[in-house]
C-alpha cells in the first residue's frame, strides 16, 4: 500500500488550457482573412478616388423627407407627356371593385397547357400567287389554217399555209408554293375538304401595253378578249402543233369552258417549236426521243380530232360565274357542320372545234383539277397574233382560282364575305420585257473570235429569211460582220428549208414542181451589230471562251446573242435538206 501511494504522489499533474486559447486556435485564420479583405476594400476605395460616405442617419432621413415632398408638390404639363403612350385608366378599373368585377377585362387567349396538336381555326381566305418571270419573244413562221371550198356537191375542207408574225408570252405559275400555302392555312381549319383545298386555275386576264416614243408603257384598260383570240386564230388552225414541253408542266384544264393557261401551240409548218415556247431553265424541253414518241401519239389523236370537230362558239367567261363548288352536295352533320362530300361537277361545255389540250397532253385532268404534281412550276403561255410591226409591246397577267370557301356556311370561315365570290384573283404579275416584231429576216451568232490587240473582233453570223409569199425559210450562213455594220445581205439564194421531219407539218404534196436555184431574195434584218466579247482561246488549247454579241434591234431595243445559245437554234437549219 505504501508503494502504491508513493507512485501516485510522483505522477506529474497536466496543465489545463483555457477556452479562450481554444477559440483563437480554431478561428484565428478567419480573423486574419477578414482583416485582409477589409484592407483590400480600403485600398481599392482609396485607389478609385471615391469620397468617403459621411452622411449621418439623421441627414439621410431629412433628405428622403424633402424628396417625397418635392414629388407630391410637382405638376407635369400634359404637353410633356408622350402622346404615343397608351395609358390605361386603372382608377376606372379599381372603381369596379365597389360593385362587381368584370371577368372579360382579365381574359387571355394564352393557354397554360398547350395542346400537342395545333388548335383548329376558321377557314381564312387564300391569296393566289402571281405569275413570275414573264417573258415575251417575237416569232415569225408559217401556220397551217383550214380553208373551206364550196363545190357543186357540198363543202370540201382544204388547207393553206400563211406567213405570220406573233409574240409568245411565257411565265411561271408557282404551283408548289401555292400548294404549300393551301396546306398551311387550310390544313389547320376546323373544316377541310380534299376537293376544295387544292389550287384550281379557272381563268386569266392578260393585258397588252404599248411603249410610246418616251419609253412609257400605255396599258389597255381591258384585258385581251380570249374568246376573240380563239375565234379568230385557234379555231381556224388545222389542228394544233406538237408541244415540246412535257404535259406535267401544263396547267390542268378546269373544264372545256375554261381557256387553257398553257395555250396550245399552233400547227407550225416546216419546223418545230423550241425554247421560245417554254420558260428555261425552270421548265425544260422534251428530248428528241420524247418528241418522236409524242409525234406518234399525236397522229392517232389527229384522227380523233377530225371526227369531233364542231363549229360551236366559245364562252370562256361563263366559267367565272359557274364555279365547281356551286350547289355543293356536302351534307350536314347533327351540329350543322358540312360533312366531306364531293361537290357537283360542272356541266361540260360543247365539244371544242379541234383537238383540245386534254387530247394533246395525255394525263391532264378536266373538272376536279386535283392533279398530283411533283413540279415546282406550271407553264403559262399565250400566243398574241394581234400585233403590228413598228410597235413595242409589254404584257402582264392576273390569275383566277376557284375560291375554296365559296358556298360554305359562314360559321366555317373567318370572313363571311368570302363565301359569296366563286373566284379569288391574284395581283398582276410584273410586266414582261419590251418586245417588238422583227422583220422577215433574223440573225444568229455563228462564231465569235475575240479581238487581238489593235484589231477588231471577228464575228460570223447566219441570216434566216422567211418568205411570206411561199411561207418558207432559207438560210444564209457564214456572213462576216464588223462592229457598226447593219446585217442586211442582198441577192441571197432562196433555197426553202423544211425542218419538219416528224415534229411539224410538212407542206410536202402542196409544193408544185421544183423551185429554181436562181431565185434571189434580200436578207434585210435592219439589225445593227454593236459589239462583241469573249471568244478568246483558253491557254494553248483549241477551247475558246463563250462569245456574245450585242445588237440594236430596228425598234431601238438592245439584245444579246450568245454563241452557245444560238447554236442550238442554228443547228437544225444547217443539217436540214433544202427543198427545191
């Protein structure tokens, strides 16, 4: 026991640490960091040059009181208020609390939970898109017409070929964009109809303007009378010519009482139509193989056309007042909404007195117009024969479409007036280029060689002469011209060229005997060659850059002949066999 007590007494006692010492050990670093932050703020304040904040709480309170009194005593002149501000009378709204609240003041069309599908709407009005890229080209050639001969036993029908001048107007009807607009605005409607909700082209107005001596275009107040055009021209043709444009680019014929928006080609003699009757590059020409296949089918259609000819007068204007949607047989459901019934089809008009566009273009529908198309554009085309030499013309076009809202219940549409009109009309197209009738001769760029230093460019052209007496063309090629020269060539041999082949009417049996080689004609185009560029050799090769030629037409219009473009038109003349 004594030893244990002694060991206990020898054990050293441990010194206890105070709570203050523990706090400094645990939080000393934080104090140091806070001091450093305050020091940094002090240094930044001194460095920025800001004056120290010295206002006392009493001074701040006094400044706030004076500012409040100034606001209450201030009056703003009404003239200083922005008159464009739309100020709401909130006091009037607040006065409603004394009586009752009007819920319509706070109504909103915003939905907190949007539907997965677009909300159905009333049918809006559609807006037809206008014709784009309107072009006008002057043409000359021979057209075959029917001719009635009185005999002792009756009337025999024969043919005569006439030399004619005309202007062909072409444009682009944006069917793909028009269909897209129909789908966008009508596809979201409460009521849809697969027969109504597609573009149906009924009619068109084409206006002719004459350019005066000051360069201003004087437009006719009334459009060209299409009934007269067909009575004086189309109905007198000996059938229709072969169209070098595929049928899928032709506007579907609405009915036999409608004028074709892609007008038929006349029966051209001794040659076929080319780029002038289409709208390149958006609407291409058929290949030669396709043309031959079409020519074979046309021969069969010609037999049908001869059997169906009847001299009934046309009335295209009737289609504007007799829409396809008139007297629709759509039935109504219990809630008064029409069901999707097919409307009555319009009565077909009298048989056209010659081959219709429907015959010329297999696959074109009549009536519904609901043709499924994969093309971006339809071809608008019009042949104007009522033109005079010495005048310059321009054209513009308006389109008439069947109104998809016509005859519907007013509760289905946004605008009740839209159910009253059978058609919707586009705005006028932009005017075409100015064009004037050419003379009996026209020129094509055959070869252009660029000018060397100190020399003139060398230009070789071909002149094509159309003889109105025998309604035939002859070619004078290899003519050298210089800048400033008028392309007139005297005493050229007239060897008529037949470019018909299988693609055009050939006069063949109508020729009487052989034509003498000594017949001389004057190729007088009155076209002045102004300048040329291009045609330079590329490096050390035989390749040359494309050549162009600037010319002044007799009407005063400037035009450019491209060597590469004229080559396509010149080649058939160079390869044709002259008829004698």
